[in-house]
C-alpha cells in the first residue's frame, strides 16, 4: 500500500482531533497545538516522513519511516 501525504494528514485528524490542528499546503501539512512555540511541517521526501519544526525553542529536523508508526514517532518529537 502506498502512503500519501493526504493519508498522513487524515490519520492525524482522526487520532489527534481533540488537541491538534492540521493545515494543509500543496507539498506538506503543518500540525500545531495553537501555540507559536510548537509546530511541525510534515512532508514525504524519498519515501520517508520528514518533519521540520519547533518545540518550545528547540528546532526539529528529523526523518522517519513512512508508516503510521513513523508518523507517531515524528509527532512524539513534538510532544504529542
């Protein structure tokens, strides 16, 4: 099964709906809890999840396996 960016953003909406916002853009989506101190831009690059963002002043720039587990790991780096 091929995982697309839209599949990842839908999963985030389903699982984290109560406390996270998802903003879709052409080649990525942004997740945030409403605070400027926590956000992550999620893309698919070379069949990997790439998250770039910030959590309370700490910069995040990591890559994870292209799977739901990889997405959960990426979101946990944001403290979700």
